[in-house]
């Protein structure tokens, strides 16, 4: 609906359907009384009253009724109906008085009176509907005036702030379900488009008196929207304050946008990472690593995506692989965390080989399915390479990244990058030109955001009031203008200690390892074969980088026992320097794969123990009074059904709410052994005693009752 289609017609004086706005008025009571008095003249012929007197009385009453209706401002049809009923009665009365009464005349007069009464009573009954119609008319008139006022205000605002004359605001305003603001559709003069508004975000936000954290953003709409139509999103509340906990860890697909936060209207912010990569730019401390953890969670939830990290700082990937390496939970969620320069070079070399193999090996598949780009599905997963701090990468790695960006699009090999700045020193020309997704965090200078969003205009710096605030866009999938969003928080420190969100974030990545490990895809055979030993032996090379010392020396105390045993079962991997030499690199060798545990590999006793452990954990969580750490540890050891190492029980304790360090838990087990509540074996394992007493158990403090000769007062000798 536009202003030219308002549903009312403005007139100088509104008319009334009835002779009164109210249900009963004194004037209406007088009219009814007069009509009753005249009706009583039906018996006047019996009293020999002259007909002239009746006619005169009727004309006087009719004139009085007409003047009353006129004074009340009634519609003409009401006045005519009222006058006609009075004149009909007057004419009949005059005729009857002149000619003399008969039975027919009396019957005819009664019919006239009944008709007039029905007309007037009917009008009275229509009074309620009349008032409702009048109120609706008044409401529409008032709404029309408000719409016209709002349109005039927007026209003046755009003229004063943006020097645009003739802009028209659509009267329909899209109120956001979150209650944080609204979207207004503006039609600019025909020769203008959204470019005429760029750069005026901060000025318009100030003119609209929006708070910090609120703001104004522009959107040109979809392909069917005329060029001179612009949608202005107005955020009136600071939706960027506080922290938003990461949602449920439900499996998803990379064929849908990967969500990483919430925009002002309550919708999820997401990027289509199957078809595009992204560039994230932010100053130190702006939250890039936290954002990459959030985006990483979105990627590892995909049942059809392999995730590879080039992360020489070893911060971005750690939370995804430590649940397995430290506690033996699930399997590593990041499929290849490269934390050294040579390992990054191996990723680039392997990715280039994968692109070449996929283009040739899957050519028939593309033809059979009549598609240009390789589909992403669990048996042919997409490959997403994330690069943390691009400037820290060697030049040959940057050249390889450019090649992957250029050549990997059709076979679902994508690259995303982060950097401190948006200059060519940090982001190469190929990355800038061929990466549609953009995420801007807080920067020290607005010019950095201007370089990140060169054609769309930098977002208002006032929106970056809280950690986790970003502005994002996609030049191919939308939103097509920088849109403010609040990224999900994944760390417990973002929430109040003791809250439900705090407790959930404490174990978020452990829960992710446990819940998402079964749905993580394996690399397709074509790609794995092309990547060769760089792929199959990656964990044998990576574990020393992740859990070893500065020289790569690994010891058992830095990882879970099961990981240590698996690591020792692998052959020594081919060194990266040899793999990077095409002429010297071996073509075959034993892989170093991390097995995927399934119920088929677990016997019934193990399944029963797992069920007992789950029951103990759930009882501990739901108990009105939380169990002590001592009691919980004893229950979990008992659920094992036999000796177990502390490192096997520790992850279960963490799930139940235990938040102490691994070393502290070993101390707890030792204390329980001295208290006779756990039995310590010579191999470092513990077991819960079947009864409250285990004679001569290792680690048990002897008591007087342990005297083999019984109690006696005689001295020992």
C-alpha cells in the first residue's frame, strides 16, 4: 500500500449515518415522544378535531425533525427518511380528519405508522454499526495522517542529511520480531540508487537518535528490486551487548549457510562456505580467534565437509583436537591442523594434487549429473582450508593459497583467511578479488574496513562496542551490504560464573568431540590417494608438533594413554622435507589413521559399562545436592567393572561437572586409595572395591584389625 492508495477520502465535514453518535440522547427521546404523541392522533377523528389542526401540527413536527437532523449533521438520506415518515403520517391524519374515519382508513393509517416506526427503529439499531464504522473511518483518517507525516519526515530527513530530494517512504514498515528495530523501504528519485546513501550511515543514526550498538544499514534487495529502491535497516536497541551462547550442536550440511551469530532482527548470520570463502579482518584483541572457533564449530557440524587449518600460532585448532589428544574423547574434529611452515607447505601441495585429481576423476560424475561444480556430500566431502593470520605464512604458501582460490572452486576446495589489516601486505590481490565473503571486526582505523568493503562502504564504527560484534556481507550470496551481527560465544568466560551457559561452555568442545565425532566424514578415496602420505601420515607428524616440546619430543604424560599407545603403534612418518621434494618423495608407506569407534567394535560388557557411566553422570547432574567429587569418582570407577586409569575416568568427571586439573584428579585418586575407597594396582590403575573393605590392598593404611593374631594385650615380639 502506498500513500496514493489510502483507504479513505478526506472531506471538510464528516457525516453521520444516524442522527446521533450515542446510543440514547435527550434529543432522540424528545423525537420518540413527539412521534408517539402524533401517533395518538389516530383517535382524533372520533373527537371531531378539524383537519387543519392535525395538518398544522404534523408540518410543525416535521420541520422540527428536519432542523434537528440538520443540526446534528446527519447524512441527507437520514433526514429525508425521517421527514418522509413524518409527512406520511401528517398527510394521512389530514385526509382522515377531512373525510371522516372509516375502518379502511384506520387500517391504512396503522400501516403507515408501523412502517415509519420500523424505519426509525431500524435506524436506531444501526447506530452501533454506524459508530463502529465512524470509529474505523476516524482511525483510517488518523493513520493516513500518521503515514503522511512519517513519509514527510523521511523525505525531510533524507533531504537534510543526504541532500536527496523527492525520496518517498513506503507506508508499510517491517517491524522486526526481536523488537530491536525495523526496516523501511525507500524509493529514491529514478536517477539514483543505493550508492547515493553510502557513507551516511553514521549521520542518519545520529539524526534518528540511535544508541551505540544500534545503527543504520542499507540493502539494495534482490535481483527483482528496482535500482532506485533501498531498504534501510534501523537497529534501535543495542543488540550487540552481552554474549549469545552457541546453539545446539546439531549436525548440518555445508550446502546450507554456516551460521556464526545473530543479526538485529533475530535471524541467524551465516555464510555459504560451500560456494565461497571469506576474509576476516580485525585488530589485535578484536576476537578473530574466537570468531574462527565459532565458524569452526559450524564447519565441523557439517556431515560433508573436511576442515584443514593453517595455524602456525596453534590457537585456532587446539580446542578442536585437545579433547581427543588429552582426554581420548571421540576423534579430532579438525582433520588436518598444520602448525609449522613445512606442514603448511604440505597442505598446499596436497590440496593442489587433490584439485587436479578431482577435476579429472569426477569429470564423468559432473557430466552424468549435468552440473558444473562438484556436489558436496558425505562420500565426496567439500574441503575448507582456514588460514589464521595470513601475513605469518611463507611466500610460497601464499602463492599456493592463491592457486587454490583460483582453481579449487569447481571441485569444492575453498580457502578462508584472517588478518590484522586489509592491505596487500596482509591480504593478497587474488584473495581480495576472488573471496566474496567479508567479515569485519573492530579495527584501529575505519580505513581498514573501507578497504575490506570497498564498494559497499565501511560500516559505522560505533557498532563495535562489545567483543564479538562483526559486520559481514557476501557479494554473491548476500547480504550484499555490510550487516552488523553478534557472533556466538563459545568460551565460559563470556558468561556469569555459575550460570547454565557458563557450565555448558566449559565443556562445549568436549561435548562437540563426543557428539560430532560419529558424523565427521572420511576423505574420499580419490582425494586421499592424490594427497598421498602427506594426508595418510599427517597425525604421526602433527602429534609431536601439538603435544611435544619445542623440539618435537613427545612423552606419555602430555597425552591420553590411548593416544600414546596409538602413536607408538605407527611407523616413523616420512619427514616433511622429503615429502616436499617431488623427486625424492616415496609413493607408498603405512598410514597413521585414528580409528573411528563404533558400537560394532565394542563388546556388550563395554556397552553396559558405558550405560552405567552415563547413568552415574546424569544422576550427578540432576541431584538436588551435588555429589561430592570423592563419591562421584568412586561411582565412576565402579561403573568400569574393573581396574581403570585416572585418565580414563577424568573425562567422565568433567562431563559431570568436575573442573579441576588432570594432575589434581590423580591426587584425588591417590587420596581415595589411602581412604580404602579405591584399590590401587601396581600398574597405576584403580578399582572400586566390591565391599567397603579390601584386605591388604595396595596403598591401604593398615589398622589394628589387620593383626593376624587378633586383638591382644600381649606385647608384640
